[in-house]
C-alpha cells in the first residue's frame, strides 16, 4: 500500500553501541566449518567485526543509557516528548511492554504514550510511520522512537549462518512537526505466509522454552542451533530481497513523481555487504549512493541498521544540509517498506558506546 | 557454457571445473557456494532458485541446464 505523511521531520538521532567488539577471525573456530571456507565467507559477505553485549544486557539498558546521554548533553529535555515508541524483537519481558520499563526507569511524566512494536529489519520505517501518526494529535509535540535489539542473546554462537553477522545496538530518533508541508511518500507490504524465513521457534506460548528446546542440533550444513535460537533461511531471504525490493523502490519514486537522479542516498537495512551490492547492481544504483558497510563495522542490528548507516556514512552532510534519502527496510514478517524522506539538517547525529567510559 | 564453468570454478575455489563433475564432490560445495549460485542465477538469468533446487542438481552440467532452462522460459 502507498502511504503519505505531511509536515513531519526527524530532528536528531543517537545510536548506542555495546563497547564490546568481537572479530570474525577470532570466532571462526566456534563453527564446524573449515577455516578456509569461513575466510571465504568473510570475504564474500563482508564480515569483519561486530558489537555484542557483554553479559545479560537488555534493550532497556541500552535505551536508558541513550536517554540519559541526551538529557545530560541538553539535546532533549526530560519533559519535552510525549510518546515513547520502542521497536524490538528482544524485549526485557513478555509483559509489561519494555517501553513502560524505560519510562519507569527514567522517571518520565505520566502524560506519555508508551508503545512496543514487534518488528525487525523494517522496524525503523514502521516506527517512523507510527511516530508520524501520533504527531497528528495536538497533545503530542515530539516522539522519541527507540529501535533496539540484543539478538546476539538469541543466536547460537555455533551457527555460522547467523552469528557472524548479528549485532546488538539501539538508536533514539526524535520526530516532531516540520515547518514545511512537503509530503513524505512511503509504501509497505507484508506477507505473513513467509513468516518462517526468519524466526525464533521456541520461547513463546506456541512452543514454550523447555530443556528440549535448549538442546542444539546440527542442520544439514553443520550449523548448531536450538529451537530457542534464531533461525534464518538465508537463501529464501536473499531471493525475497532481490525480488521484492527493486520494484518497491520503482513504485515509491513513481508515486512521488520523482526519479533516481533526485536521490542523494539510499539508506537501506544492512543484512550484509553481499546482499546490498547485489541489490545496488540490480537497481543500477552506484555503490557510493548506497552504504553497505554497517555489518563489517558493527554487525546487523535489525531496525538499528538504518540509523547506523546514516551516522557512519553521512553524519557531516546531514548535520549541514537536507538530503533526499530513500529509506528501505526488509525482513522478518516478512515485511518490506520504503520511504522518500527529506533528511536534515539534524540537530545531532551521534554514536555512543555502552557502557560509557567516563 | 564456458562463462558458466569459469564462474562455477570461482565459486568452488577450483582452477577449473567440468560439466560432468559432481557438485557434492567439491569441498567448497556448502551454503555459501549455493547462495553464490542463487545470486548468479538472479543477476545472469533474472531467476529465483531455492537452495533445495540448487542442491538437487547432481553435476555442474545439471546445474547449468537447470539455470539456463529458466532463462529461456523467462
């Protein structure tokens, strides 16, 4: 479906990364694969290092640290936002919502619309749509959108299919009404019939976690994972992305009555460098316009990868000028979505480590 | 066919491969190689293949016929 929003803008953005960094070459021996093949995988996919939480760190820990930083730096007043949206697949609890946990830990005011959304790789876009809709309410002046996941805690360390690319991270994006009434065009599709391409089979109520669901089994390739772990059908996801994303972007540009020449940057979800470069080839977009380096620096942190692609590659530009960006998210659900967004000048576009070294 | 054999040799980390070579005889015939074949099919033939379809091909020649048949059909 096509969506259109008016008079909304992103004000600023902060990414929070676990300080703990792991190198692919140091982790190769935990996989049941020949070293030469793992090195080939590293080269082809663009794996190098990733950020993984150290110990039992939760989504609310990353988010609270991020908010405290914004408050301390004077980038956001404690009472200056009226909605807190959290997009995550790795909540602190089944209930209550982790957005309520964050609100409570920060001691925020009660005039606050807290909401959790269960979304992954398209989660930055889904969160923005929700923020834009909330800003139709006069009582809501500003929305804080938190994207956060600690998926490393749900991925088997012996699963070469998923572990090398996973990353933990959070981001806080501030959204408010814009002065200009320029439309923001977007589109969105979902296909729940392909839901098993990316899933954690056990641990919900359909298949409760038990001693059996914790036992790792080898798949056909030799990846060891349990039913409690994330499982990804890599080739199905690859085909999904290459088939669905290029026509989605064409449809977006057509609906907005613009064309690819007007786009300054394609900020897409970052599954790995390989998939993004194949996508750029297919869309005939120069690599310079489509960053693909988030996984090699930080890993794939689901809904946080678009904020990371922005802060890592376009920080200086987006602080000083307005860029015409195409955002693209695609993954779990399955969900795929894109947005033509004028972005900047932002008040801030920063990255901090968790925990912060003082 | 020659281009295809060159690309397969690259994917399989071999100097060269022949039509009659069995795919499961190569050490490098793993999920990465299969994904590389799927990506090649996408860029070369504009066709989407599942890992199961690719894995079911017995020899390098079988794989070539599987992929190129889709190109003709498309």
